[in-house]
C-alpha cells in the first residue's frame, strides 16, 4: 500500500472523469453519424469502405484499456455501463425531437430529420448489443493476459484483447444492421473485412499512446506493474496522528489477485 496526498486523490478522480467523458462522447457520437460511409485508399494496398461511425469507436477501446490498466476492471466496467445509459438517454432525446412537428420555416424539415436520425434507434440497439459483448471480451481478455504475464508486456494484452473484441463488435453490429435491413447483406463481407482491418490498424497505432498514458500515470502515482488506483479507499487517521496541516490520505492499493 502507498499513501498519497489529497491532491493526488483529486487528480486521479479528475483523470478518470476526463477519460469517462471522452469514452461516452465517442460512443454516443458514433451511433449518431453511422449512416455516412466513405472509402479510404491505404497507400494503394487496400481500399477501406467503412462507416464514419467507426472513426471515434477505437478511442473507446483505448480508454477502457487505460482505465483497466491503471484503475482496474471494476472502473472499466463502470465506464462501459455509463456509456450504455448515455446512449439510451440520447435515443430518448432523438425520439422526442423526431416526434414534435417542424414549423413551416424550419431549416430542417420532418422528413430530412427522420432520414438522418430515424435509424438511430436501430443503430443504438445494434451498437449496445455488440458493444456490451465486445467490451466484455476486451476487459476479460485484457486482465487474463495481465495476470498471465504478471503485469508485463502491455502491448500484448492491449492488442490481443482489442483484436478479438473488435472482430466481435464489427461482426455483431453488422449482423444486426443487416438483419434490420439497414444495410444490404451483399455488403456484409466487405464491410466486415474493412471495419475489422481498420480497427486493427488503429489499435496498432494507438499502442504508443497507451504506453505514454500508462507510463506517466504509474510514474505520477508511484504504481508498480500490478498496482491499481483505488481512490475510493480513504485512510482515516486518528486525531493524535493528524497535524493541523495534514488532511485525509487516499490509499492506492495493490491489485489483489
């Protein structure tokens, strides 16, 4: 166990809150913009045909890997749950906005609004089902590899867990969208391959950012390879031990296997 100041406790909470905010924003936005598709020629080697909704999606897996590594599995699962609730809440707002009639002078009419956001409900449902399964796979595999390697080889658990979870996510969401006739079945194979390869590429590219974030946080909070921040645990000292200049200290506990 390592004792830190209240300043470190507040910093750890703020970082967690910032990561959670980025995660939820990326998840909600990906559900809103998914109907636009684009192609990208990757140096003449392969042409990706993917939804723009994929662009913010890999960020969510990077964030959950950072949280899993530094804050632990429970905190990572809490962020995923928060993202699901945020997606449902955004869906309620969109349905309410679609329900009320537009004025005659509204720049965006009812038909255009429904065309852009009308499929959001299906997208959110497909995304939630696929994402819950994929994030469960990602977090479980991440901690499996962490335990197996005794906290070493961060790149291994980051990429191996992400590759598998991204395939599960891409397959599941496309299967559901095709089942609801939002995407033609003939595009399933192309979109599956393009989506998965794109996510694998991003996962490889974000590995240095994971190392930088984890390295900085371990150094800043004096964490070992298997240590995790447990900022809910507060060590209350007795009045005799506390001076007028001291305050409550948070406990940064070692991960219990």
